[in-house]
C-alpha cells in the first residue's frame, strides 16, 4: 500500500497515514475485513519508524475504522465492519481536510452502498415470501384463507398449512421476537423443522419438545418464538392444538358465541423445558377458527389506540356467515381503516379456517359436486398476499 506522505504538510505524518487510509475506505479500495499491511512492513516501505505507523493505526482504531487482534508475530489490523454513513461523514468534516469533491464522492459511495444493501434485502424478502404457502390444501368441507405482511422488507411472522394424509391437516402461525433480518432467520429455521417433523408423522408433543430444545440450545433466551400449532381431523371435526405463548386463537361458533384457545405452554426457546400441553376441541359445520399475530391486535390508530382483541373478535363475528376468503378480506379492510397510517409497527399475520355448512345451501351443492376428488389435494392460488382455498 503506497501512501503520499510529506513533511511539508501541516499534518503530522501519523495523521497523514490515518487520513489516506480513511479515504481509501470511503472509495472502496479497502473493504471490511481486509487486513492492512503490518506496521513494520508499512514503515519499511516508506522509511518511517514503526512507532509512527503504529500511532496512525491506533488513531484509526480509536475512531472505530479498523480493528486489531493479537496474533503470533504481533498485532494484526483489519478494516472494521461498515459504520453508519453519518459517522463517516462526521469524521471527514471534523478532522480530515477534504474538498467538496471528496464529500460528494463520500455521499455517492454511501448512496451506492445503501442501494446494494437495499437490493439484497429485497431479494431476502422475495425468498421469504416464497416460503409462505403458494397453495393451500383444498377440501369440499373446508375453507382456508390468510395473509402475512411484514412491517419491514423481511419479517418475523409466518403461517403454513400442511396436508397430513387422508382427511387431516396441520396449520401454524408463529411470531419470532423482534423484526427484520434476525427474526426472519429465526422463523425460517422454525418453519423448516416444523414442516419436516410434521410430514414425518411426529406427534405434536414431540415437535414442540424438539423445537423448544433447538431454540434454547442454539439461540439466546431473548430469541424466543410464540406459536400456535394445530392438527385438524376433517372426519370428526376435532382440532388438537398447542399454544406456545401465542395470542389466543378464536373459535367463532355458527350459532353465536366464541371460545378463546389460550396458551398451553411457554414460548419456544425461553426455557429448557416448556411443558406444552396438547388440548382439543370439536369444530362443527359453520364454525370458524381465527389465528393471528399480535401485529393485528397491537396496531394503533393516529390517536394511539390499539385495534385490540375485542375489535378483532367482533370483525370475525360480523362475518361468521361468509366464506373464509371474505372473512380475511373484511378483517384486513377494517384494520386498514382503523390504522390510517402508512407505517406499521409490527408484522401482521392472519389465518382463518372454516367448516362451511352443507345443509341445502348453494355453497353445499357446489361443494358436494366435487366430493369424488381425492382428499386434501392442493389448489393453485394467486401470487398475491391474500391466499384462499375454495
């Protein structure tokens, strides 16, 4: 690394070294993680004392621009991870004499880096959306619909619906603590493990024990996940479920009234032993199940008031006679109308499952005409955020 050093400058030699290293970082000539020449090597090539170069490196380390590590043979310096653009700009303006052209170059560099990062995040968001179900299990006696909207480009919510052989399916809604990339990585792992274990035929208890142990061993206690997981038997209408510290699911009865399916154990990963209890209920024709994340109930209007579980339950009750797809659309519209703001504070996920009535209505005749189809095939769905089964 050649430097342009002169004793005619008003700056001491060690500050000239520091300034020129910083300029190369801004230009992109030196990238995060790149190892700098040793103080001895740089001193020898420029006929300087090792102490002068070492002083320059210590100056840069104090600014957070480079990191040091002690290794066999001496101290190694390397370029530190990127710092915020405002911090770099402050460094330039405070102690590095730089022209307006240099500032312009800095701003263009930071703009380019931001655009690259934004592009990578958008690709990550596309990958995450691809992990959501593009197809929902279809059955003449069952309706499914849902959406998942991250507050950022990527998020920590997900939902899924999995066929489990003849006349059985599994459904899940999960919410990782936090938002953005860390939460997205966490739920991607959970989704993969859950899908593999469900298709292997593991019991609900076995799956929860495995997921809890995995999260507790490989994540900190702050990186927990709340989750509602259920298996539904279409033949008898029985829903077996666990609620790992998640928001209470709501069962809306066709004849009026509702039941809350509250927590049956702690969030996954919070403790070494969570002890999730498997509960069950029976869903009759006309009943609906609504599972959601706290991004719905905690959404706030401009006055700071939360949407709340009461409004969410009322929205479900008001649409109890409608198909699942229309229920989801109506709830989404009410939430948007209440929120009245462009930015959402949290990810929002909603999944509705309904057993339609089959007693003489037009819907029943249409469904009955398809009863010869194999149990729980999949039906292609649109690529939009709202997913519906027939």
